[in-house]
């Protein structure tokens, strides 16, 4: 086979590990990494500590620019892909440029969900996914001000931790009936709630959220039992793959982009990896989205190998990650 042109959409861990793997296997193929973000790939895991001022910006980067230069991985930042054309083997940028490929990896991750709560869409809530989000949060909150965190995932707990370290007055409002029931067991949830309270967090669990209002002076959240006021509202109730830009592509999607065991989509030269991929889990006999850093790197690497000609199959494993938040050991499959 001659020299191939690989295009990777998305410069998160799945995209970076795929590019690395393709280059390790092949000295000559062209690799083009496309990202709609303006910066080098970074650790999203460290963003809460960056917000809290515990980690500086320069510690976030995964690789310096020199790594890409030496590995001959061409990087195009601020480049949003708006459509994929499998038959023409090309992608189109938002500026209308067409870029051809031989093999394509879609590693576009997911976006934070904003739930359909009355008034929420107009409340100017902050979410956390990118460095830009983190910088917007830093610019918004002032020491001593109050934050309401509407949460149902670990990003919400991590944001709460960061806000406590910043000396803010924090209210954690769980969107579900219990604290993170789909992520941690009841005993861990109880311990975590106690530690969060001890750190000064007002915990509101099991009250639901009926309505959000924004006035000039505050954001007001109405639960079944309380009226809560804050200067800022942060939302972290999960994420979902962003698929609308693929609508006319013919690439099969469901909750995520459908992947076979080799992480191919319904087009054999188009692959998917990371938070955007929906895989079939034979043990559970159902399709799943597997979120998390480790999953993204593993899938990225496997997709990169298969784009280079391997026929490796992805096996779902359930080894949980371990993370300490508020001093509590949390074993998790990241959600
Ligand atoms: C605050 C925070 C803390 C986290 N902590 C942990 C943790 O402790 N442990 C853990 O396992 N996981 C954690 N995660 C989750 C983890 O970061 C994600 O699961 C992982 O980044 C997914 O990698 P990915 O490569 O699939 O996608 P992403 O990292 O989401 O990268 C996708 C990239 O593609 C870009 N993109 C999307 N669409 C397009 C397009 N059309 N054109 C061009 N570019 C596009 C996006 O802007 C983004 O840069 C955390 C996430 C956050 C936000």
C-alpha cells in the first residue's frame, strides 16, 4: 500500500494517541490533526486545579509543539469540521475548505448537557470542558462570592472542590434523588457528602430542581423545599457526543457514533474513538458509551493501529479508576 493520508478530527486524548500510534507504525504516512480549539492538547483532568490556582497553564499541555514537529504530525488548530463526505473521502471545514483523506478518525468527544429545566437556558450558567471554559469561570467568580453547582457527575464534584479552594461559598445541588447513584455506592456517597459538608459546602440532595431565575443581582434556583440564591450557577450533569454535524454524512449514529469491534463506523475507512464512540459490549449485550481518559487513550491507540492496517478488536474492561476527591477514595468509570 502506498503512502496514506490520515485525518483525525479532535485533538483530545483519543486523537493524540491515535496520531502517535499511526506514526509509530508508519514513518511515511501523512497525519493531519484537526481541532476546533485554539491550543495544544491538554489534560482536562487538571482543569479544576487550574481554576483553583493550584496548577499553572504550562502544566496542562500533553506535548509541546516540538513533539508534533518531530513526529511530523501536522496540527491545524481553530479548524472546525462541519461535514464528512464518505463517498468523496473528504471533510469540509466551516470556512468551506475541502480536505481529502484515505483514513479518517472521528474523535470529537462530547459536550456538557444543559438539562431542560425551566429558566436554565437563560440563566448564563457556566459549564466546564475546555481551557476557555476554565478561564471564563476564573474571570467570572470573585473570592467570597457564592456559587450554586447543579450536578450529577464527577465534574460537578470536582468543580465544587475547586470553588471551595478558591474561598467561594458553594451550594451543591444534586440533580438526581441521591448523590451520584450511577457512579458511587451508597456508603461512598454518604462519606463524600459528610466530607463536602465539613469543607463548608451546603448540600442539597433529593429535592429536584423546578425552576431557575436570573435577576440583575442573583441567580435563584427553586427546589421542592428551598429557594437558593447565588452569584454564579455552574452546571455539570453529564455530557453527550455532539452528532448534529454528522447528520447528512450517512455515518450511523445512535447516542454516539456506532463503532464495530475494530472501532470502524459503517464506512470501513472511517473510525471513531473516545467519548464519541458507542460500542457493543458483548458481556452486557448492549451498546454503550464509555467515557473517560483511559478509555479515550486506549481506543485512540487501537483505532490508530487499525487505521495503519491492523485488525485489533476493542475489548470492554471494567477496571475502575481511583480518584481522591474531598479526601474520599472514589473508584469510578468516569462519567
Ligand atoms: C473537568 C474535567 C475533569 C475530568 N476528569 C477526569 C478524570 O479524572 N478521569 C477520567 O477518566 N476522565 C476525566 N474527564 C473526562 C475526560 O477528559 C474525557 O473522557 C476525555 O477527554 C475524552 O477524550 P476524547 O479524546 O474522546 O474527547 P475530548 O477530550 O472531548 O476531545 C475532543 C476534541 O475534539 C474537538 N472537536 C469536536 N468536534 C469537532 C469538530 N467538528 N471539528 C474539530 N474539532 C472538534 C473538541 O473541541 C475537543 O478538543 C474529565 C473531563 C473534564 C471536563
